[in-house]
C-alpha cells in the first residue's frame, strides 16, 4: 500500500445522483482527495451548478450533466459525454435513487413500483454496465453501490424501496465475484437514517421517534457517509470485495 492510501490523484470518478445529499458529499470528498469527478443528476440544474462551480473555484476538476439512469439511451449518452469530458472512468458510485413514498403495499401501483426499481436497481445495472468492461481491460476499478440498511431491516410502507435496495446488495455480491479477479472491486454502502430531503419528507413526529430510537440519539449527516465511499474508492479499500458497509448509527447491527 502507498504512504497515502486515500490519495485519488490520477483517478477519475463518476457519481450518479451527485447534486444533493449523500451523492454531493461523495462528489466533494473524492474531488478533495485528488480525483477528477464527473457526476450526473436528474433535473437539478441549480444545485449541480452550485456544487460544480464551488469545487471548480477551489481548483478541483468537476463536471456535471443530467441523466435519468433508468433509461438506457440516457446512460449511453452519459457514458459518451464522460469519455469526452474526463476520459476513462476508474470509479463508479451509483448514488442516484428515489424513495417512492411511504404507503401500504396494496396502494403501490405498477407504475410507481417500476419507477423505484428502475432508478434504484436498473439504474445501478445500466450505469455499471456502461463502465465495467473498460475497468476490466485496465485491470483496476471500483464500483460502489449505495443501498440502504432497509435492505436488511425492511420497513412498513416501503416494500418497493426495500426490494430495490435488497436487489442492489445482491447485484453487488454477484458482480464482486466476477470483478475481483480482474482488479475491479465492487462493494455496497448501506446508510442508516441520514439528514437528507428523503428523510425530511417524513413528519416531525416520525423523525423524533426515529432519533430517540437510535443509540446516538440523532440521525446521521451526509458527511458521515461520504468517507466510507472514499475508503472503498481508494487503495485503502483494496481488500473489500462484495461487502456491505453500513454507517447507520446503531439502527441495525449487522
């Protein structure tokens, strides 16, 4: 291992869902540790521009564009743009995701089910597929999939979301076994409750109950999740294969 195992100088990363929340925190930490970072977002131009401009003004190499990761043509366009803008991608972080709303299973129609599965699971597949083979050819790569502790814990009213994130965990394990012999390491981060727009969509009573149920007495911050991505993206994570790392404040003990 190098003397600076978290240094990403010379590496290029693609982060989906990178304009806000956990994705934005990952964009920032990878850039600050030397990576050239491209990220995509879905109809969030203002936040994406603010993040890109802020990091660029500090001297970091960051670029962004829109993409609906559930649509194959848009992912193909993303891959072409990335190749032209930043070149070969060494690190893929699949952070794009949707929650789908909290409702009983019988109230989830097929359109909503397909949308949640489409973004969270199909999107992870499509984006990884677009960048995986060049990593294999180079003999070095990282794929980091953002799942959720709910893949293990489950949650009433979130059958579609839990199914999508459990699928991400299974996808990670299978691809990890294929990729590792070629130097491509695939792992999952399964965060617990984190202060994002998705969590803030719940009622204050729900949030207070959640906070009080956690051993730390609070939910997490996105900056407490991003270092896990840095670990898995860097040489410091060179012995992680098919693992799920879950910074969750003690909400689930895996």
